[in-house]
C-alpha cells in the first residue's frame, strides 16, 4: 500500500505544477477579459439566486436557480472544507489559507465563465435540463473525443474517488467521536452510508435537489455559527492569527519546515478540491437551472466559490489556527479539526462536528453522484449503464468508509488535476462566447431590464456553436420577455 501511495504522490507533485500554471493563468485571463465580473456583479448574484423557475412540462417545475446552487454547494461544501483545510494547514502551514483565498477570488471569474457556457449549451432532460463541459466541448467546439475523455474522468472522479473521500471523512469523524477505531465500526458506518446513498441516487435529480436544498443551508449555517463562536472566544488571538496567515503565505517564516512552494501547492490543491472552480464539475449543476439568462447562473456559481472558500473554509482554518499550536503539527484530517474545535468549546465540539460532517459529506456524495449521472447520460442513452453506475457509486461509498485516508486523498488530487486541465483546454477557446453573453446581460441591466436571453439576439447570432444553443429558442416561458400588460395580469 505504501508503494502505491508513494507512486501516486510522485505523479501528483509533477502534475500539480502544470495544474497550478493552467489554473491560475486561465483564471487571471478570465479576470482581465471579464473586467472582474466576480466583483462587479456581486449584488446581481444575490438577485439571481431567488429567481423562480418555469414549468418544464405541465405540472412539472424546472430546477430553480437556488436548487441548482445547492446541488453544486452540496458537492463543494463537505470534506474539503473541514478535513481538506486541516490537511492544508498541517502540511503547508497558516500561509496555505492565504493561497486558498487567492485561488477563490481568481476562481470566481473562472466559475462564471464555465457555468455560463454550461447554461448556453445545455439540453432538455425529462424533468429538468442537463449540460456541462462534455456538452460545450461537443456543441461549440465539436471536440467529441475530448468530451468523451472528460465525461469518463468526471464520472470516475466524482462518482467513485471523491465519494470515497467523503465516506472516508464521515467514517473518521464517527469513529473519532465514539472512540471506535476498529474495522467493525467502519463497516457499520459504511453499510449505513451505502444504503442511504442508494435510496437517494436511484430517485433522480429532483430528489437530489430536494434533499440538498434542505441539508446544505442548515448544516453550513450551523458550522459557520460555531466557527464564529470560536472566533469570539479567542478574539484576542485573531490579529496574531491573521498576521501569521499573511506572513507565512510569502515564506517570511518557515512553518514545520514547509517551503514557499509547498505552502502555495497545498493552498491551491485544497482550494480547488473545495471550491472546484475550473474543474468542470459545477457546470453540470449550473446547467440544470431554469433561468432567464445564462449569465445569471454564472454569477450564482461565482457566489458559490466565495461561500465555499472565503466563508466555510475560513471558518475551519480559524478553528484550527486559534487552537493550541501542537494541534496542527500533525498530518491533519477530520480528527485535527474535531480536536481543535474541542480545544475552544469543550468535548461536545467533537460530537457537534461529527453531526455536521455526516450531513455535509453525505450531501456531497449525492451531489457528486449527479455529476456522474449527467455525464453517463451524455455517453449513452442505455439506462442499464446508469443503473450499473449507481451500484458502483454505492460500493465506492462503502469502500471509502473502510479505506486508507492518505491514498484516498492522493487519488482525489490526481483526478481533480486531470479534470481541471481537460476542462480548461475547452473553456479558454470559448471565452469569447462567455464575454458576448456577459455583454448581452450587462446591456439589459443598464437599460433597467430583467435580462432575458435569446439565441436570436443580434450580438449572439454567429457565435461558436450558435446552432447548439437549442434551449434558448424561446420555448422556455422564462426566456420570453413579458409585456407590461402581462406583468400587470400576474
């Protein structure tokens, strides 16, 4: 097992040098070309998230902007925010937190572009829409070979590897909380998780959305509240903590022997795993929403990056860094965050965090599953393959609960890096499409209108993959601007 772990780690070290260059380079490019859309349109993000969906069919409501947000948040907000941040702090020191913040701000622009493209090239499904990188790779670029590669990558990464990570963290939290470190305890947790996963994933996207829109907000808010309590308890230490984060970020002091490169590497890795900007995962959730303009869902997903990293990940970092120093001089993981929380609020903090991570990580499991489902349906219409995928997802949840922590996380890094590179190869050439859509949105906003998108708009006709914008032909009632009389009647 150790030899396998070492081999995977060696691949990670080389792969992530390329990932960091591609991720940050493309992110800066999107920041420049969109004139910092992720900052300029922050008020619009909050307006767009409450938009009501239209009817996909008679009596069947589409997925709302908020539901699509919670599907993506279900995948984003989970293990990466708790165990992942703990690993980053333990290995890279306090400075890793600064680089997580940096990648989130840059990633806001990346998430806007990829999620907007997913909306532009989405397709109709039986009870919603679906789309994502595989769809815009095919419809806009005609790169069917790359779309197939990406569809396989995301199905394996999210359906199998990332779900094993989530299950592993739930198992670690429960066994630590009840001092049950034996295999019997892990098997019990694994079997229960596998059964619950099967119940949800065999129910389809509407059931997934219904579950995540309840679990994610409640658990995330609970975690944020307890984090703020920790900050208040240790308020005198906060200035020193912030100073430590900034100073270590630029290598002004060493932390446990970490070099500047290791600090940046850990911050970027854990930041990407948590907020997923550029990986091509979130666009699969963004495409499900029934909205009047693609840019609205792009803005909502930028907000998702901020919520995930600048809020939830920061809470974890603060809980750890405000604890005693020897708490984070370790390999990190779920136990580190639990013990750090207990250091501030007492032993009940361990059990509280266990409950939170069970719900957050489980919501991540079902959110991750949907990403795989969307891409399995891209690859084949044969329902038997989808059923087989659901069974394998359930088995991977069971395996993750009883597996090795270091190996599971190392594999997650490899696959997330490969996904990011594959996705951005397609997103960068399509920057012009996203910019045209943004200009169309901005023009309508400046005119005091609620933006409505049509592929027949003069500035949209002729864009790459124009004929693939099949869902923007005016057949969705939400994409037809109502007259003054119609508004009055409603």
